[in-house]
C-alpha cells in the first residue's frame, strides 16, 4: 500500500521526462485517448509470475517496452519479490545499472530508457506470516533461502532497506490525527528536489540519486572528516562496500534536503547508514 502511494508524493514530470514517458506508452500501445502528455510519474507493479519479456521488454518483431521501461521516471514495484523467477530478476540487473534496456531481435535492436525507482517488497519468510509469529514453523534455513533469492547484485542496488512492523488491529481502526496527507509530503519532496536540482545543475545532474559517486567524495562536495568518521570506519572494516559508501552519502544529502539544510551533518550520515543497511527500526 505504501509503495502504491509513492508516485503521489513525487513531483510532476518536467517536459523532457513527460515526452519520454508518453513516447514509451505510445510505442507500447498504452497511450490513453486524448493525446495529452503524461505528467504524473508512472507506476508499474507486474505480478510475480511475469515473464522476462513482460518485465524488460520483448515480443516478436520489433521488441516492445516492458514494465521496467513503462515505469521509466516513475516507480517499479515488485511485490513478493522473492517469488519472481530468478531469470526475471537477473534480467533486471542491466537496466537498473545503466538506466536503459537493449533488446536485440532478428529485425533489429531496440533500446528503451528505464530509469526507475525500484521498490522490492518481501515477507520475512515463505509462509508470509510476520516476523516472530508463533504459528510460523519455517526453519531458519527455509527463511534464509527465501530471502537469499534477493541477495547479491540486485540487493546491492537498493538504497533503503526498512523492516515494516505488522499493523495491529487497534492501530487500523484508530482515527489518527497525526498522519500527513500525501499533498503535504509531496510539497516537502518538491522543495527537496528543487534544492538538489539547483545544487547539481552545473554538473548536469538533477537529483542526488543520479550523482556519480566521485563527486560526493571530492572537494568541494566532500564532507568534513568528523562527519563521515563512522562511515569511513565501516568501509575500512569491510561492513560496507564502496558502492554502499556512495549510497549513504547520496541518502544523507537527501535527508538534509528534506530538512531544508545546506549540508548533511553526522546525524544525517548515521540515519542514512541505518536506512542503507536495514539497521533502522
Ligand atoms: Zn514462516
């Protein structure tokens, strides 16, 4: 449910992105009638039985875009991610790394953009009961094997890992007044995105997520030693990969942007480490 709400807090697409998204939907024959540009970030949630070609594109003749391209500039949700076919998950690695899909066919090669926010959702074990549920009798091995299907290169491209507690009945029926509507969150996201775009515009980048790692590690954008002390220690200990190091930095900039501050501090770095490693919550 949370993942489905994600597009509603994302800013409208700028002209060039709206053009790309609309073209992709047109090629796939999915353009809504009316002929207007698609302005909202798209959302795709293919079922876990989806084939490789449904996910990354394919078909006979000239290859059609798949879910990863139809979600370009938007959100791709893989619900019950460990249930997806191994080959389908593997086929996603290239597009996620390069932001593009190349599909070779006998009649020619098609290349489609595929820059998505990927959301993977997984239960803690194959029986789908919440963690610590007494009626779960899955063995630790079965649980490890289940989540192990997501491990490795795919998971190494995931920026944020969060454990979501099961909702209790009391919380579900409670009339809550402290929840924020999507429009309020969307306003905050738009402000943070604008700050990042402004900061990186001279480098030709639009968001913290798109930023090449070296930029954040070198002057003038590297953070002072004391701020990244814990981060460096984790890299030296080997508990964080070089890719993970850059991910924490990008995330820390986003946390600072959301808070309306100029630069991340040590607390932002700590929060980003917690989100990246899944230690938060
Ligand atoms: Zn279980």
